[in-house]
């Protein structure tokens, strides 16, 4: 785990904003799974230091509302370009047709003729489903808003300014899947948004440059993370590791001495003396454990 943290520190130094948030998400999950190697308190401490840089954080309810709004958006109906059904097209079908134009499910001529009117409907529904407050955050930076939401929503805004809705086909955008992944994370759940952005870029349903520098406050926080927080925490991990190794060596020495005393006591003083010495050993181990937790 100690080495893993160092590797993530190096990877975080040279990548885009959304990739850094994704790596943070991966790192927090690695920490959470390392229960046998790393105290849970260390993960809490690391998360607290990270989250200071990106306050205010998007809450679980905010993210739930946002992703459910996208769910509703996909179900809005408009158009007649689906060959397999007499029903109206949904926005999700339009997004699918945009992502996979080679599919035979759609009538390309009808989709082309209806595209302009569809984009008008799509943008109107974005406002209606997301609510004016979230839509406003997509259009401009707010000093009191969430840097993470700003990064995400500004990138999305640039995509549909380019008449792109293909990102709505991505499974990671579904609220149930997102919240399931979120719930697995004890801390830093909001970093899952970085994973969603990364999936969009890898699936080529979003352009990576639309998320470049889309939030100056996020950029400042990530710069602070890589130049100050991560190196400082790495130093603390090394110091803690050295202290634990030193304590383990001291306990081993005490055990060796007490075992030697136990043998002598068994010969000269009998069973009662052995019990007294063993109690002292247990007390010594508890003392070292307590001092390690305090540190």
C-alpha cells in the first residue's frame, strides 16, 4: 500500500483534471480495501486533507438529483426516425443514433431533416429537467458553487453547444449505477464524477478538450493536491511506517527477554511468577499499541 500511494503520486503529476479526479477515486478505493495494511483513520485523514481543497463538495443528494435528471431527459420523446417501432424517438435513441450512425435501426434521412428541431427540444429539456440552478452552473462559474460540479457541468455544456448528445448513451451516467459505485466508497464518493468524465472521453462520446480548464478553482485545487498535499502525506506515511517498524522491533526484544525470564522463573519461582511476568508482557504490548495509535 505504501508503494501504491507513491505510484499514484507520480501519475497525478502529469494528467488532465478529470483524470486526476479519477485517480483520486481509484486511490481512495485502494486505501479502503487495504484494511489489513493501513488503519481506516489514515484514509479519513487523507480524505479530509483532499476535500479541503475542493470545498464545497457536491453532496450525495445533489449528485443523485443530477443523474436522475439525466435519466428523465433520456426518456423525453421527439421525432419519427426509428425503423423498428412506430413510437416516437426518445432522446436516448437520438443519442444512440448520433453515437452509432452506422446502425440500421434508424432512418437517416428523417433524422437529418428533424435534427435542427430536435436540438432545440433537447436544449429546452436540459433546462427543464436539470432545473435553472444546475443549468446556470453549467453556463458560468460561481465562487460559492462546487468546483467538481463546475468541471463536470461546464464540460457537458460545451458538448451540447456543439449539438452533441451522444454522452447520454453512457451507462456510467445512469443514476443507479453511479450511486451503486458511490456507495462502495467510504470517503471521496464525489470523485466518481471524474470516473464518469474519463469513461465519456475513452468512449469518444465527449471531447477531452471540452473538460480542459473548465473550472479554474478545480485546477487550483488539483495543483495544490499534487505539489503540497500528496508529498506531505507521503512523507507522513514514511514516518509512520518507520515508527511502526521500530515499535515492532522493540516488542520483539521485550518478548525475547520475557521468554528468557519465564524459563528462569519456571525453574526457580514456580508458576505464579511466570503468570506475573506474562501479564507484564501483555501490558507492554498494549502500551506500544496505544502509543502507535496516538502517533
